[in-house]
């Protein structure tokens, strides 16, 4: 008698198939291909990296594939919830495809979609100190009155044209921003399954509904550089955080926002360098500013009051927030000087070219201007700090009236 156990039959394992296999991290890091979550729900990753949800389901006697939207806009939890809803409809003998398409037709209005995009895409990645609210306010002014209540699946080229035509030549730069933001909203609507086909904003462009723009160049009122030494004693006589911030901005040729948001941990007094992180810079890149003796004196002057107000800011307001741009402008208004704060950067640029004879690359680096030429940007590895240091020292001596003579002794080297 053979008591050995009978061999087990090989085949499919019994029991339920694993479900909810994916995680949010797995979705974000998934490689190209199809990745099963269970119960017919798949994440499909294209070779381009685009991710979308696909539900394979049996309805009646046939198998169908239903798209549930892009993974960038439809979360894993939402995809699972929609998959459960459509599977339940199929089990009850209904038509899941028709149910999905019906949900698509119940699309949000453009205004609702824009607010969703602002909340989910714009606010989370906004840089500190930027006017992030202007993104939505611009659409409120330009687009909402015309098509704010229109469902996103019904918006066409004519709607886009009605928004852009009145402002296309009147405010060219603003119109282009509005166009980009409208495109972003409608692209979200497509990826979320609320509309299909080409984005209508892409078809409304110069030569196709819109004429070529001629930008109105905006110039900031700037003081001629040879008048600045005479103004400096008057600026020194003005007390307060705004006046100190203005003087520091002039001496460093920095933008107002960069100065107003400056913190003590960005200053290396021993190395005489101010290091501004990229998130506070217009170009999004870290920037170092050589600090002259005059610039260091300005921040030393405000240190006691800044420490009292706390928060780590060099130029805090009474509320402990960065001093406002209007506070700096008010100093110039008080002195009856008809220029803008930003205009002093132009003053510095003219001085660099006409008096200091500085290399263009050096003065542009001092102004933290982004190099537009790709070839030049590829070859420029450093920030030219070594050349900018004597330049900023010479600028400070000129501004404060310590000298009025600036001569070039070698390319990129300044002597006074």
C-alpha cells in the first residue's frame, strides 16, 4: 500500500487575484509599459513618460477598454473609485462606456476648471514672494466674463478668440500670459477626461485668427548715472527701513524683491558675499552678489532694528514681513525724484558701459540677467564673481562720491 501523498495538479492558483497593487510612489516612478493595479485597472506609461489610466472590463459578452484620464490629473484613489463605479454598472447589465461618456458631458465650467488648476497646479509650485494670485485674477478679468460659465467641453476657437482679440494689441504681454493660462486650463480638462481632441487655444495664434503683435516696450524711469553722486547725500539723510533697503538695492544693483526678501543667513560678512537662492531669483538660479564696504554698512545700520522685529529678514516691516516695494518708492517720491526703484539697475548698466568700460558679460552677470544665447550659456560655467567684485567696489565708490573718475586698466579689471 502506497501512503505517499498524491501529486498536486499544476494550474492557476485558487482565490482572488491581488488588488490595489499600486502605490502613489509606484505610479510616479513607473517605467514605460502597462502596470496592473487589479480588477482590470491599469496604469499605462507611454515611451514619452505620459501616464494614463485604463480600465479593462467585460460588459455583456464583450471586453472593452475604457480610458479614465491622465494620471497627472486623476489620482490613484480617484481612478480606483471610478473603476469600481463602472464595474458595478457592468455587473448590473448597464453600459459602462455610456456611463463614462455621460460623466464627461457633465463637465465643469471654465471658471471651475481654472480654479481647480490654480489650486492643484499653480499654488503648490509657486515661488515665495511671487504674485501667485495674479494667475487667477488675470483670468477673472479677461476670460471669465466671456466664457467663465461655459462647460470646458463646449469651448472652441471662437470663444478663445473673443477673449484674446480685445487685448491682443492693447496689452501684448498680458494677452500672451492669458493665452498660456487658458491653454493650461483646457489641457487639464482634456487630461481629466472632460473634453477630447486638440486644444482650441493651440489653433488660435498669430496667422490663425490673431495678427502679429508689436510690443509696446516699457522703460523704467532711470536717473542718469552722473546725477547719482549728488543724490546720495539726500538718500543718506532719510531714515527708516525703506530708505536703507533702497540704498542697499542701488549699491548691489539688485531687484527690489531680492532686496526686500533678503535674510541674514544669506549674508557672509567675512567673505563679503550675499548668496541669493534660486527660488527668490527671476531666472530661478542661485546668484551671488559681491558686497562693497558701503553695502555692508547699510545692513549693519539696520541690524539692531531688524533683530528686534525678528524673523530673520534684513529689511522687515513693523509687522515682521518684508518691507513693501511701495515703501522704497515712497522715499524717492518724498525726495521728489522722478525715477523708479527698478530704474537704478538701468543707471548701473549705463555706468558699466560708458564709464567703467566693463565687459558686457560681467555687467550682465552683475544684473543677474539670464544668458539667452544657448551657445554662450553652454560655455559660461562660472558667475564671474572674481571680476564682479572690483566692479561693485568701484560702483559703490562712484555712487557715494568717494571718486568721480573711473578708468579701464585691463579688460574686466576696474581701477578708480
